């Protein structure tokens, strides 16, 4: 019986030692058999686009000296050319807002933009948008009740005609009103 217990202990020890040997042996074989390799990739160059809206080829404030008149009366319309430039690298949409410098002059004027040019005191081309009456706060020009957004491709110059009208039937303010219209052209990427 002692012999059996001794054999059982020896075989249990032997099995434990062999198990450790197998684990270590497989670990060593697994480590020796593991190969590795690495590959890399590099992207191309990224460059951001640029939005640059200009009026008449400049970032400076455009002055429309032909849009002025003394003694404006109902039915009078004035028109002037302006070129909207996309000097950037990506296409954009732009909207035009307008505000009068004085409430009494704004109340009697309307302004419109067309895709054409000025011929005398009229504009040719398609209507882009209109705003009437003008307020002291900048408001967007509207086309069929919706803000007028005009698309313009990169590097494109678009001739526009802007007009200012005192509509027929307008009551002329007394005393006479005087002021100017401030236009803003805001571009956003498409």
C-alpha cells in the first residue's frame, strides 16, 4: 500500500513537472515561431479651400457713386453695375443684405439686384432679389418670399445690376428725407 501511495505521489509530481515542461516548451516554440512585419502608408497633401468674395475686384468697400440723386420723386429709378468676384478657391453661395442709414429714407425706397447690367436707369437680366421698404437693420433681399442665395463658382466674376427705386404712389416725406443704403455681400461655402 505504501508502494502505491509512493507511486501515486511520484506520478503526480512527474505529471506536474511534465506539464510545466510542456507549457514552457510550447511557449518557447511559439515565441521562436512568431514572425512580424510592418508596412506604412502616408496620405497625400491636404490644403484647405478659401472663400474670398470681392466687389469690383477688391476687398475694399465699393462706393456706388452713380447711385445718388437729389430731388428724388416717386417713379424715379437709378441703376448701377457691380461685379461680384469669387477670388477664392471653392464655390460659394452669397446673399445680399441692405439697410438704410435713415428710417424716413428707407421707408420710401426699394432696392433690387439683377444678373445683368445697367442700361441707363434700368437693369437687364433676371431678378435676383428685392427688398422694400428698407429698414435700419440689414435685411436679406427676397425672391418670391425666400432669401435670395446666389451661387458663384471659384474664380468666377459675375456682373450684377443694382437698382434703387422710389415706387410710384409713394408719399414724399416732409421735410425731405436724405440718407444712403448700406449693402453687405456674405458668402458661405456650398
